[in-house]
C-alpha cells in the first residue's frame, strides 16, 4: 500500500496519537521503531530503578500473568504490575485525572491471531474512561534470535493506533535493542545467540504513576514441596488456574483473543474478581466443535509428558526464550499443566473473588 492509500486507510478509523517528549510520532517512525532514541534516557532511569519486593503488606498489589489485562480505578496507594516478559510485552497506562490505570501482558500469538481483523476489544478496554493526560509504559520484547519480541512490539503499537484517537505520552519504551544486553559485535535490530533481556517486569506505583521493576522471587529451598496450585511466588490467588487459561482456551474456542482474561478491582470493597475462568476435565464433552475426544486424550498424554520433564527440557518445549527465564518460571508452567490434569467434571466457567486483607485470602 502506498502513502496515499495508507493515509486514506488511516482516515477511516480512529488513530491513537503517540507523543515522545512532546513530539508526535508518525507511522513510518513506528514501522522502524525509530522513536526509541527519544526515550533512551527514560529507559536508563527505568533500568536503574529499584526492584520492588512482592508481596507487599502495606498496600494492595495486582500482579497479572501472561494473557491477562485490567483497567482499574484507584483511591489508595497500590501496585499494578506483571513479570516474566522476555519476548512478550507488558504495557501499562496511567491517567492522574480520572485516577485510572490499566495493564496487559501480551504475547505474539494474542496480537497476531487474526491480523486482518479490527483491534481486539481488550485493547480498547485498556484506555476506557482515560483522558488526554494518559501516559504509557512498555517493556519486554528483547531482541531474540527468532525476531519474536520485535514483531510483538510492532504489532502492539499498530493495533493501539487502530484502537483509539486518544493522545498518549509514551514515557517508557524499554523494548527491542534498548531492552537487550547484546553480545560483542551485536548491533541493530537482529538478536544473536547470547543476547539477553535487561528487564522482564514492570510495576506501576499508584497514585504517583512511577514505574519500577519487580524483584525476582528467591528460588525455593532444595527439596521443598511444590508450590501451592493456588498461589505463585508473588502470592496472587489461583495462579495455576489463571496460568492454565491459554491451555483451556482451544477447547472452548480457537480464537486467541478469547483467551485474554480480564481482572476486575473494586476500590470500595477491596476485592479482586476474575470471571469466566475455564476449568474441568479436558476429556469431558467440549463446547468447541473443533475438539474431539481423541484430540483431548492425545493432548492429555502430552501434558503428562511435560509435567515429568526437567526444568531445562520443559522450558525448551514451552518458552520462546528458555535460556533467559527466571528460576521460578519452569515450576509455574509445570503447575499449570498439572492443574489441568487434576481437574474433574465437565468443562465449565468459574469466577474467582478474593478480598484484600493485608494479603490475598481465598
């Protein structure tokens, strides 16, 4: 498509306007990620920031997993964040006028499953009820050798352009070459063996809107029992159930957008609600016509194989960056497969509601 055709195309749909240091970015700049030079100093500040320890006792915190998003209204000191993003992207928005904040943890499959369709609704939801004072922070998408991270970041920026006409101040954009510890001689936008992500997490501090990184959890003691299937190292509720949603989603619907899970926060009751979580025995009758009992049995056998793999072999099968995952990630992945294998009864939707009481109770 030429420039004129592309211009006519943009005029037909809403277009987000990205600003860096008050300068509007054009589409071609987005195409090449040419704006990254303009945010170098802010990226350096972010990478040098303190790593906050999770869990916290003095303020509510919401730590999302891959495939989750939220848009909250806040009235107290709290944290909104996500971690373990290597080729994935974590994007957060903050609006001090409406006192709203939103965040999503996205991978390439979610953003590219139907490339010719309109932007998925969850992207529009991230900016719901926000104003012209909204700032944006993006981290992740390091330069891996397969180019997954860079594709993910570019897809996200283009879909956001189609999702809203709201002007957005891009405050932190620690992606691509600026989130990559490059080996000697590695330059440009092509990752090489040995390159590694500089940051894998983002914590948005409310109400200030400051961003820092999240400290990786300490490794479990040797020969300790497996973590509870209802909590991860950040002590968020029902972690294994939430992590299993990408595994379950294909049995309900093959459309990747439907695997995104929305997390709700009620500032008045201090409760967290996660509706429409899929659970149950994958061998039971499935609502999806594309899933057969034979497929279910084969997938179940494959899950059983994965559960029994070593951490190294499990990450080789299930991660796009197996050499750069934090120490706890393999066990989190294993718990999600184990959770699915242990479920009984027909596949169904469930809702999780938990209250903040100096921690997340169940």
